[in-house]
C-alpha cells in the first residue's frame, strides 16, 4: 500500500511536470496555428507513457538506488579515506550519467543526424567519463577548501579556447552536453554527496562549499566532448571502424517486426542501467563489506528503474520529439518568427518552474541559508534565465549566427558577476545551470532546435540545430547572481 501511494504521488508529479508543456502546446495549436495535429492521438499516448515511465523510474530510484547511494556516500565521508571517496565519486558520476535518459535521447539524435559519424555509445561514454572526473574534482575541492569560482573560471577559459579548434559540427552538441548530464538521476545523489561532505568536514560551510558539484558536472562534458570531436573529425569514419564492427556484432538487423525492435530497445536499457547497479554492488560488498539493507526492496527498485526508463524512452519517441519538431515546423511556416521566440520563452519558464530537481535544490538552499535565500524567488529567477536562454537560442538559429559568440559573451558576464555577487549565492548560481534542463524538458527543447534548423533555409541541422540546451543552462547563472546582488542591495537599503 505504501509503494502504491508513492507511485500515485510520483505519477501526479509527472503529470504536473508535463502540464506546462501541454498548456503551451494547446495554446499555440488552438490560437496561433489553429489546426488539430494529425498525430494528436499518438502524441497523447506518448505523453501518457512518458508520465507513467517517469513515475516508475523515479520510484525505482527512491526505493533502490538513492538509499544505497546516499548510504555509501555517508559511509565514505565517515571513513575519511581520500582514495576511496574519490574513487566512489568518480564511479557514481560515471554510472548515473551513462543511464541518464536525456543523454541517451540526445546521443541517439546526434548519431542519426551525423549519419553515424558521431557514435551514440561512445558519446555517452565520453560524457560519463567527464562527469565522473568532474564529481571527483569537486570532492577534492571540498576536501581542500578551495574557492569554487577559481575552478569554474578556469574551466570556462578552457571551453572557450577549445571552441576555436573544434569542428563546427560538434560545438553546439558539446555545449549542450553540459546541460543534459545533470537531471533526475544525477542531481539528488550529487547534491547529497556535496552537502554531506561539507557538513561533515570541520571548517567547511555547507552553503559555500557544499554546492557546486552539479556545476562541475555541467562544465567538464563541454571540454571532453570538444576533445572527442577534434579527434573524431581528425581520424574520420575509418578510425571508428572498431566501434562500428562492435555495434554490428551487438545489434541485430530489425525488419518490420515491432516486437523484436522493442525487445532490443529493452535490452539496450538494461545495458544502460547495469553499470550503476554493478558500481553500487562493488562498493557495498567489496569495499564497505556490508550487506545491502532491505535487499528485496532495493532489488525491486532496480527493476523499476529499468522498466520506467524503457517506457520513458518509448514515450519520448512517440510524443516529445515529434511535438518539438512539428511545432517548430508549423511556427516557421506561419511566417512570424516572433511566435517562435514566444514559444521558447513560455516553454522555458513554465517547465522550469515545475522542475523537480530545481525545487529540491531551492528548498535545500533555503534550509542551509536559514531563510536568507527564498526558494520561490530562486526558482522564478532560474525560470526567467531559462526562458531568456531558449528565446535567445531560437533567435540565433533563425538569424544563423555562430553559437560560440553568444556563449563566450555569456561566460564573460558570468565571470564579472562572480566577483560582484554575494559569496553565498555563487555556488547556487553555478549549480542552477545544471538543474534546469530536466529529463522532460531536454528532449522537447532539443527537438525545437533541430526542427528550426531543419525548416530554415541555409541552416545545417548538425551545426545549428544543437545549442538550445546550452543557452538554457547558461542564462540561469546570470539571473541567479543578479537575484543575489538585488537581494543584498534591498537588504542594505532597508537597514
């Protein structure tokens, strides 16, 4: 009964997360486009599958992966072993990212659009390695007590410098990769690890030192994917021969047999989730040497994660990807580009306000700051940043500008604000860029960008289509630091 109530609550939350998308979509279809989409039934069924799949997936996380992962983090923090803590941080970052639904979806799209030159499997491995390295570096920073902005600014300089050596086809994807790594699966574990460490180490401030791990996990993928792109385009398709052969061995040719296709999809999901389970079992039984409490319950949680992720991916293909692409196509055909910007603005704001990961981080920030940070105001400023980012990103695609000029200008503003904003708000601002791009929002925003690039003459889908997620991750950092500066100014003025 308890598990049923949990599922119903999560299902309610899933529908709540999807509701802003449905409302915005209905408004544009009814009042702007003024037509009923031909695939409406398919989209509705897909939305339902997404909601149910997401609820099952999160329930599996709640009763299986999260309790064991948080317990392991606390065990390593108590042990104080630098080596094993770093080792655990790396593998928790790697394993949660490799199973991230948004990353799986975007990697698949990138492979399709690039005609196989960008390999989805290796792209996910590269991003997962980068997140593992990021979490490890973030843990080391907390242990050493270094200011976070020194690391972040150095990372931004690396990202920008590498952009001028990276093939244009990979730049947008690399920038986007920073926003798709931290959502439903990763954020709660990573946030718990950072705040837990900062709380348990003498001399560390949970507010200033505890936050920031998510920012690291958003920054390093941009560096790693650009390196991957430079190497990949240097060696060409011949250098990927081994990977292609390996894929041919694993993948069975699928005809029109939908059962075989879905079975392969399900087996692919099992392969995606397996690393997370193996990492947890290894650390629990080999390193900690303690049995998993409530093993039967935890095992059922692992199974629910697999089933929920499978349903979620099926629903994505039926609903969110077609919805974003068709909306872009119809709005461009309408001839009024300002409607495109309005759609991006409304989708960005409404979906971010309902983002569970953002709500969790905002509440945690309010608790740790003893009310100094208002969680509602924080969410509003983050949502404003996402709305501005998606609208500006859509404008970039419409006018055909190169993405790196916008991103470089944005990073410059972030760096300047870092030295102006109150110290307590800076780590939260950095993290806000990673918690805004959710499992639900990413596919829709990505599909909008790809749809725009496909329907505007002179645009390259691979070069221009990616990048909207990067804008949605960048601008919340600016708006949240602005919120901190404004709050301090008003507090001083009231005194």
